[in-house]
């Protein structure tokens, strides 16, 4: 790692290093079509289903990490999304929403990697935690707004509850505190570089999910 690593906050390093992968994920064809209102609610539902598999892996792994010296400080109950996702899926798919629910291959690979990190590499788990939850607090709000306007969901109601963090009154302050946790992460420079590489991998796994969703929901010419 270069000499500036000692003075550049880790939260800045991780954001800058993953910028290219982050942009690729945000500008995927599927997400562009979804946010552009060119896809139906069935595409939004399928996307929400995929999120459930990923967040189930994230949050099933979280409990065992609460007292971990590296990942423990990041495990915060107000971030947890599984319950909200399940409420959204019940609204989108009905009471029997679990029936026939299958992850796309890319989603299964993504969830498996999250589970592996949670079990064997707490510092790597942080990379997935960061890419998901800080993204939800930021760009996720754009998705919520578009979904409400495009498919008529009640504002911050069923169908978009995943994006509503009711226990976080000041998202800007929360994100600032989260970045301070990153800056203080209990890891040496080599481990921090590994976290950055895992962050890039997390974005790549997410982009692969978007790619497969785009194959399921191609726009007709």
C-alpha cells in the first residue's frame, strides 16, 4: 500500500478504490431500465426476491459476529433488512411468497460468498456489509422513490419498506458514524487492502445479479 495510506482515512480509500465497480453496478442495463420505468412490477419483484437471499446471508451471519473484535462494531440492529424484505415480498407475491422462490445462479453465488466471509473471515464480511447497507441508505432511496411513482406503492409503505430505515432518524449522521467505524477498523494495512479487494468483489457479484436479471427481463426492441 502506498505511503498515503497512513494519512488517508480508510473509508476514503475503500470508496475511491471501488468507485469503478460501484459505477458499473449502478449503471447496469437492468437497473437503468428499472429506474427508467421501462420494466413492469414483475421485474421489481424479482429483484426484491434476489435481495432477500443476499440479506438473509448477511443477517444470519451477523449474530455470530456481534462480539467479534473486527466485525462486531458494524453489527447494528437498526440496519437489519430481512423483516422488511419479507413484508415487501408478502405484498408483492402474496402470503405464500416463499413458494417457488429460487435465487438466480449469480444470487446464489453472491449469498454463498457472504456466508463464507461471515463464517471464516470477519474482515471480509465488513466489505459486504459496507457495500450493501451504505448503498441502501444512499442510492436505495432513489429506487424507493422511483418504485413509488412507477408502480403506485404507498409512500414508504408495503412494497418499498426495504428502503425505509425507520430506526435511523438522521441518515447523514449515521453514514458519517459508519465511516468513522471504517476508519477505526481493527486491521493492519495488508488486511485493509484485502477488505478493499473484497469490496470490489462484492460489487462484481452484485453486477452479475443485475446481468442475469437483465437476461430474464430483456426489453423488446
